C-alpha cells in the first residue's frame, strides 16, 4: 500500500529530522530538502501530496516556490507554511501565495498533524462530481455547464471559481477567497466579494437558465458541493 508522500523544506537540520521522524511515526513517507534548489529537484521527479515549507531558506524566499507551483499544470500539493514570520503582512502574503495553513514557529507537532490529516482527508474523500459536470478553463476564462454551454468570465470570476472548484465540498472562508482575488480581508472587500458572487450567479442564470452550483454558508463562506442533485 502506497503511503502519502510529504515534502519537508526546512534548513534547520534538527527540525527537519524531527519532522521526518514524526511523519514516519504517523504513517507518512517523506523527502527532505534544505534549500529551494533541493526542493525543486525533488518536485521535478516526485509527486507530493503536501509540502511543509519554511520561508527563510539559504538560497532565497520560499514564497517564490509557491508561485512556481501555482503555475504548474499538474495538481498542486497542499501547502503548509512553517515560519518564524508572524506579522500580519507575512500571513497575508502566505495566504495570497496559496497556503492551506500558516504556522508560526515553534511548531506544535500535534497541531501540525491535525492540519495534515484535515487537508489530506478532504483530498481523498472529495468526489469531483461538481467539477466534472461544471468545468472551468482558466486559460480561456470560460465556465462550462454540464450541457456544454460556455459562459465567458472576467479575470476575477475566473480566479474565484478556480479556487472554489479546486476542492468540491470544502467551505472557503470569505477571507481566503479575498486573498485569492488579491483583496484585503476587510468588511468593505468581503462585501465586494459577495457582490461579485451575486453578479456571477445572475450571469450564469441569464445565459443558461441554470443555477450556478454554489452554496452559501452564513458567517462561514462559500462552497461548490461535492455531488449535485440529480435534477440539476
């Protein structure tokens, strides 16, 4: 049985070894890198389910790696940032770069394991029914309905739907979606997000006569359902 593979990118030898031992104890397999160059070499030849990423590496700021990963055509691994950078601006930069979790050192291993389990469980349990019936082509900025009607999207609509469709069944907080759209997670900009979604729903309904499969969870956020009702 194949184990879930995790990449540890950390230049502190002791912490890197501690993380590797802990992951092995939890039933995962892992590779380790102490620099951006080593991480890139491993990612070129090995499929990772998740990356534990320190930001301050000897050969540069690891945020550049997150941007590189987002440009790949292959599935992007889950990303957990582990860093000494605890300022609000650092956290925002991490979320905007695509982090699934942001932990400030020293790392609590039990908390880290809970985050890893949550992320990987969502990946393995999610069924892409919604994504396979409603699909988005980012390069063309186009959304397709199950009966292949095309809806042209704006850049903001494309970023929004690409984020939501990436993980059917997961509720994305408004703040997370604001980061994806490079908005600030303020009351004003979360209202901009809500307005964007309202206009998008109307656009889809007007052009197709169908409802966009997007659920709203009060005080939580938005979610593309894993499975669509049979009559939709």
